[in-house]
């Protein structure tokens, strides 16, 4: 199926044309039929001679109902632009054309209606002149009469040709169905309708309603008046939602594939044509209409702050309209859906320079290089293909920047905590403001900084004063390897247990316990002396052999036993393990 919208001034025969083409009545309200005036969106469909199905979204042409018209044409890729031969180009013809051009719609047919009431050539010439320079400048034209049926065969032929020019939809795309109608059916519940531009809907799918964030299970699907288990784009579709009250959903909301869209109330965009814009306008995209505060940045770029968040992607097309002035003020191409804050002096100017180089084409690598660090799923939700695997993506430049910063942070930590066994990884994560601790190993590897046991660079050297004191201890221990310095001697050297622990980490000392240290090779020096004793030997005999005190001998023998060099027997004596 293909979907086409109508456009044109009120009472130029749009609905009559749809009736002729489909045999269906597009006007749904009794008041519309009584007044002969389309007020809200109408829908009808038919099958062409070659089997191609086409659904029509019939929009109102009166200026009072322009928001309804925009909700209809927003998601539709092609249009029947209708101009009456007996009236020619009219004000709403102009506003509808402005809207279509702003949205970038470039496929359509110019249909001159009421050709039985006046010579259509003048209206055709007017229309051609107005279309010049717009996205619809070169569309084919057909002259018809809804009253007599003249020209309808040619219209059907041109319509079929246009439908075959439209690009195929991506059936695997993430679903974003802009809701243009919501109603309740007794016994079924809430039903919403919209134009499905991409993706596939299936009964049983769990969708999300934006901006409410509600979980919306699909109970049933209908297209062209028939139920289906699955429906693929492009098509008009009715979705029966389970567990959703009618007052929870309305026109302008969207049904989304959960977790796959970036919902935002701030975006940067290119405005075309560029012009002086009021501070507040209405942004129309899909079937949504949201008040937007406009902050110009560059010659043709601006930041839009929305009153209500919308699910948007880079490259989306929208338009800005002044509802008070009944005027389309410009088309919008979304450049960034997660723009940086503009807080510092000169930030807006710098941002304008960045935006000047963007064209609205989502490029994963370019986005990554601009952002430095981003989650892969967030990048996909913005509309760009992630240039890599894993939950987080980091640009080479940002990785190098963070590595340099990590070296600075580690140096600062060493100066402030010279005796620490490196820097805790959690402290480094905080200092670098990393959103995920799992990013630190990659940065540490880039900085060539060891990361082991939750600490960075555990092999730090000793401060000069501590190193000198430790060397004095080592000198004394070389003469008497097992005469450990006393607490008083350590105090005179200005060494506490933190300094001794740091010396042990650097391999300068062996710490048997708090305040008790020997040289690192003490166990290897002790074993030959103990081997000269008769076995089993007692603690007292070990003390004499090692020329030491009980304070040292007990923990040293315990160390030798733990390391498998000696064995303590049940009677409290010891023997070597050979």
C-alpha cells in the first residue's frame, strides 16, 4: 500500500475527487457532510488496476483547520495538490504549498478540478508559476471534473506512476507511528490510527506511547478495513491497544518501538528559508504540534526548546508555523537531538560554527567524534548507526584526552598521598567524570598506567624523606638481620606503620606485622641458620640461632610455616620441610 494526502483551498473538490477515485466517503462527521466542508482528516482507499493499493488522507482546506491539515500531511510522502479551474490559486493553496515545501515533499500530482466549469489552462498556469522554485516544481499535472468524471482515467494512470516512483519503505525500521486519530470501540477498547512510514507492526508487540511513556500492548491490527496479524509500511493502520484508556492517548502522540527513539524537548535545527523568526512558534512534525521557543544561533540555524518532548531523530523534517499570523515561517531539518548546553560566553557562536557544517544526514562516526563519548544505543536512537560494538563508544581523540587527564590526576594523587598503594579506581572514575566505571580500563591502557586490584599504578616510589629513613633501617638490618627496630627507634626516624607498609610495597622491607620489619630476604637468610639445629627445634633454640627476640622469632616462624619452609609440630617444636 501507498499513502497519499490531498492539499488545496477549501471547496476546490478534494473530497469529491477522493469519492470518485475510491467510491468511499472520506468525510467522517455528520456536520462535514451536512455543510459540505471537511473539518477533520478523512480517510479512504482503493486498489488500482495493477493491484497497487493506495490510501488517501483527505485534509481540510479551510484556514481555521490548518493544524488538522498539517497533522494529515506530516507523515505522508506524496500529495494530490488540488486547484479549482473556476477559482484558480487561492490563499490556502499557498499555505498548503508552503507547508509541503517546508516538509520537503517532492512527489505529487497537480490536479486542476472543476474543468467542466471553466477553462483549466489559466488555473494551471497560475499553479505552475506558484510551484516554481519549490520541492513540487516539476510534478505532473492532470485536468479533471469531479462532476462528469472527465480526466479521472488519466489521473489514475498518473497516480499509479507516481506511487511506483516512491522509494520502498524499510520493513525492519524502528516503528514511530504518529497518531492522528484516537477513539474507543465497545468491547475492544482504545483504537488509534496513523500512517506507518517504516517498520512492521505485529499483534502482541509491546509499544511505548510518547510522550507519556506508557506501555502499549497491541491487541489487534487493521488496514484497509481488514484485520491482520502483522502490517508492514507504508500503510494506513488502525491499532487496538490493550489496557490504554482513551484519555491517555491523543493526536500528536506517537507509538514507538521501545528503547529505540530519543525523546527530547531541546534540539538544534536548520531553518529554511532563513529569516527573522519570532521567539515562539509552533513546531509541526508528523501529527504533532508543539509550541517551540526559538533561539537563533547562526544565519540559518537555531535552538528549539519544546513545551512537550517529542521522539526525534537527526534528519527529521518539520516546519515552524505562526498560528496567529496563519503563516508557515520555515522548514526544519533536525541536526542534533541531544545538543550541548550553552552556558559559557561565546558558546552559542561556537555552536553555530559546528552546526554550519551539518546537513542533517546522520553519520555515526561524525556524531561520535563530536560527542567524544556516547552509548551505542543512544546513538542509534538519535538515528545514526553506531561505528563499533559494545555498550559505550569513545572517539580516539577523546580517549587520548582522558588518558592525558588520567596521568595528571594520578600525579596529583601521588603528591597528596605519597604513601598510598596507587590511586583507587573509584577515585579516578570520579575525577574523570566517567559515566561508567567499565570505561576506566580502556583509558588506563591508553595512558599506559597499570590497573590491578581496583587501584591504579601500585608501584609508586617512596618520598625522599621516607626513602632515607628506610635505608637507615636496612643498613642496621644488614649487620643484624633479625634484630628488628623497636618502636622507639622507628619513632626517632619518623616512620610509622603507613611508611613501613609503603616500603614493603616497593620491596624495600618485609613486614611481619604492625611496626615489625626485616629485610626482604630474611626468610632465605633464616633457613640455613635453622638447618644447623637438631630437629625438632624449639622456639628458644631458633631465637639463639637467629640472634633475635621472641617478638621477631614467633611471627618469622609463622611466616616460614605459611610458606611451606617449616612445620610446627603438636608439641610446639618445629622442623624444616625438605
